[in-house]
C-alpha cells in the first residue's frame, strides 16, 4: 500500500546518489528526535520476492504518534511517502525509492481485541492476517478460514481486498480507521471503500489503514473451524510454490477465465528471464529462483501479459504493485 506525493526535481536527483550509499546520516535534512528515521536502508529483505533497492529514508513506527510524526516530517521536507506492510504484494525497483518509506509491520501488538458477544475482531494494520485467522478458528468463529495462508498484513488485506478460495476481505470487514496525509484520522465503513475484486478506493494512495474491525460467524465447534482452516491452508500449500520467494498470485483472474490456466495453456510454466521464473507448480506465480532482480521480474510480467494478449486478446491485470523507477 502506498501514499504518494509529487516528487520535486531535487528529490529525483538525490535518490540516484543516495540509495546506494551505506550511511545513516544526511547533510541536508534534520531528523526528528521523536521518530527513529534512518537513511539509505535496503528494502530487499522486506518484500516476499526478496528484491529491490534501498529507501532514501526509512521508518518502522511502533506507535500511531511515530507514524504521524514521520508523515509530518516528510511533508515539511517535500518528500514523497511510501507505505509498506509485510511486502507480500510489492515489486520495488532495483533503484530504490525516493523520499520516506514507512513500514507498518511493527504496528501489530498495540491493539487486538476479540468481542465474544458479537464475534468481532479489531486489530491494528501490521497484524498478520494469517495470525488473526487462526485466533478466530481457536475461538470457533467462522468466516476467516480462507485467510490462513495469506502472507500479508491486515492493512494490506483491507486495501487490496485480499482473498482466497472464493472469499475475500469485503465479506467480513465492518469498518477501518485510516490516517490521512494531514495527520487526521477517520473511520470508513465497508460501503465507503467501493470494494470489487482485489481492489478498493484506498488504492488511490491518499490514506493509510491503521486498524480495522471484522465481524465473523457465530461461535461454533473450534475443532471443526480449525479443521476447515487447516484444509484451506493445506490446499493452498499443495498447489502453490511456497519454497521460493514470490508475491503470491501475480495477475487478477479475468472472469470467467483464470490467469493461471491462460498462462499454462501457452506453455509458459518454467519460462525464465534472468533468475525470475514462471512457477512450474502454479502458472500465476513468478518465483525468484535465487538472485533475480526486480527488473527481471518486471520484464517477465510484461512478457506473460504480451503473450496472453497476442493469443487470447485478454489484458492480464497485475495484482502486484510496482514501486519506483524501472
């Protein structure tokens, strides 16, 4: 998920010089004392594809106050802002990202509440969706079994309308609290988000999810719910390549077709560019065999799109978000 502002020419110039520098000081900008902002931090290990360059500036806030302080600092200095969660749906350029990157992965232990009377869950943006799914299952609450294999955060699931096995976030979301670029907070309902397949209006980059509330089904037999959750997870693991870095499904399914079937039908399983490969297990996955670059993955995405377009006249739309200059 990203929040972005217009880049000034000075920032564009600086990113080319700064992102490859191994240092944590910067001569031009004063870092706020109440916010642990760092300079020139590699983002490669923060994405599930394990590729990408460095953040010009980087912040891992642990509180809402630190997040607001980081946003204010970036605005004061005219810097673009990018937000990432677990990095499970991102392709970050090898050249890195200009401005301030805020990673919300540590905003997950502040608030997770379970209401036994209403079978509702409230949690912060950095909470892992899979963890919530298992916690719900142990309580015998249904409706979130599909999420046990989702490798992302709650915030990312809300923004992307994450889903699996014919279910999605929009089915269980009640409301979400979002942080605007000016630092204000507002609560949005499910209906406010204009949900559709793997998308919402939060993808316009103007708001950051900080927490959300979900409503699940009335309590049932915990062992039965856990069994269903495990079956969904096992099904996902049996036909998807979890042994290599990937972003999950690369393309949205062009209903009524399935992206994987279209790609496999063209004989593209195993097709490689550099160390990026169309998975031989699931054709809608692109894996990093070992040392792939972001540019390899992007080129392979475009190649697959071109082949499907040429054969079927279908434009495959990526689920993955591409960040930075390629």
